[in-house]
């Protein structure tokens, strides 16, 4: 196995930022696959450029009829937003994009194994972060999320060779027109990169494409110098499975992009790690980067060493997010037991809790977990005290939504002559029929529970007068 193709060229950057988005409680879960690549370019004044490539199945989106000059067809619209959080779960930055996809007819729109690709990007200072990528079907309102539990952004080093992350791709090709109108949302540095966000390949794939960037190269315009690249594939036991050997290439400048095509035709299905070591001859400096990928059988049946399943937001959720999800739905004894465990025990306890409540073990999905997760996201998006604060789950409305589920009927009452606006949630099948009444008492958007006839909840027989700010003694 010795097939390795290399091209190298100067660096440029671009990013897309477009706005607009809303969530709906009735949304279905989209299958979102995403990855992350860090580019610590010293020219960015201490910041690191981070890309979040993602892919979604096209057949999960809703299409509408569209009439254009080429004839009738179908159109779907996709919105994606990324929110970056600090270690206290406070939002610190965001990025978003909106794009379209077309199909000739419903048969083509429903074809499986066709994916839509895009990416979001941010400039980030050094620190530790988490992030959430949300993809929304703008027509059908289906949605899906991918959570990045821990993102470590190191300080940018400007006095030695610096190698970026390795980005896996299905294909990399040269393009002349990199504009967005020409499909340039996946183009950078004169190449269109079709990302493989999670590094998942089929046994039928004979090649994998790699993209990386190098910085702080020693370069003088009138001096020709070279770099040495060495790619190795390690198996699941961390043993070198294949060494592609040393590859000597010329440096185009003080920074460069390296695109590689690696022959993997004789790899067996399994988990692997790809390692790249770049060395500069003139200084002797080197840096390395690695990334994991999976090769599964072309038959679709995974070997024992491969355990790939559809990514669920819970797979990458932080411990705090997991604790938030179950805070209101565990019995007091269960909650006390959970709090007594160490971090590893807490994760296992919560995972087992949701596994025990899976209503249909015959399906891959855990419908109960999906429902709780949707409630949690909806509460944070709609009930938080400040936009993007992600504390809506802590509010009275968030607590009721997580504990009891989605209302059967919701009535929003505008401000009466006296008092402030209030809302009534009705649950017809809960305890024979109950209501929850919330009011923004202080006028700051934090609606509090003022009455409910559900067992164990705050009860006020005079709640109607309370929300209208009428004293009982004033009534005749």
C-alpha cells in the first residue's frame, strides 16, 4: 500500500455568517453528524480559527414545490446554529448559516444515503469551552443537535512549527470559482472539501482524504527549503498498522496547506488512528497531529471491533447537562443516591435510568430520552431569563415541562386592566385533569407558578383574583 498523493499551496480563510432561527416543541430528531478542527494560525492575534463541519441526511427534510426556469422541482431549507459556552455554561459566541437543497421530485428527495454538508466557524481565544450545534428543518420544523462536551483551545505558539487538526474528508478537489453562488460554502484555499465529520468510512472506500495546515515555517523567498511528512495508521491496540514512509515536499511560504489522499484499500474493518508528523529540515522542528476514523464492512454489518451507532446529543453531553435532565424526574431517594456518587458513577446512573425507561427496546431510539431532551432544549430556548443563558430548565415553567411533559392546551392571557400577563397550561389526562398558572409578577419575563391543582404543587383558590391584582375585599 504505497499510494499517496500530495498537493501544497498558500493559505486563505473564509467563513459564512447568516441569521434567523426558532425551535418547536413538536420537532423530530434529525441525525446530525459533526466534527471539529482547530487552526492555530499565529496571524490571528492569539485567536484560534475553529471549524465545525457537519452532515445531515437529505431525506429527513421536508420539501416544498418550487417553479423555476428549469421547470418544476422541490426545495428544502436548512438552518444551522452553533453556540459556544464557557465552563460556567454561559454563551460566549455563536455562528449560523442558512442554505437550500433541491430535488427533481419526491422520489429523489426521499432517496437514502444522500447527505447535505456544511460547516460553521468561530475565532476563539484560548480557554476551555463546550458547544452545541443545532440544525433545523426550516419547512418541517424537525431539528437535531450535536453537543461538544469539552473543547480545549491552547495558546497559539508563534516560535515553532505548528500543525493544525487533521480534517477527514470524502473528497477534496481543485476549484476555480470559490464563491458561495458556485457552491463555495465548502471551499477554502482553492479546494472544495466534502467533509467526513466523524471519520466514518466504508470498506468499499479505497481512499481517505486529509486536510491540514502548517504555520511558522522558516521561509525566505529566494531560498528553497523542504518539509518531511510522515503518515502512520495505528490499530485499536495502538500498534502501527501501516507506515506510508517519508514524503519530502517544498515549502510554499511561511504557512501552507497540505492535502493528502491515502490508500486504505487493504485495511480491514475496525477502528484506527491516523498520525501525521511534519518536520522542517532547516530548523529540525516538528509537530504532530492525529485523528481517529472507523472503517466498517460494505455489507453494513459491523464487525465486533466496530461499535458505531447514530450520534445522540446525550453521547457528548456534559455531566452537568445530564444532571439537569434528571433533576426533576428522579424520585427523592434516587436523587440523593445520585448526589452521593462520584462523576463516573453519576454518568452510569443516569444512563441506566434512561435505559430502564426506554419504552420500546426493539428500536434503536430511546423515545423517553428523546422526549426529555427535546423538553430540556425547548425550556432553555424559550424560558431562559436572558437570550442564550440556557437556564430555562431552572425556571418554574421549565421545571413543569420537564416533570410533567408538554401541555395539552396552553392559553396565553394578555395583561388585564390590573396585573400582568399570565398563562395557563392544561393537562387533561394528568391526575384526572390539572392546570398550571404562571405569571410574570415582576415584569422581567420570569413567569412564576402561582397556582396548580396538581398534587404537591402550590395551590391558591383565589388565583384568578391574584393574577388580576384584585383584592378579595373589593369584590361584591
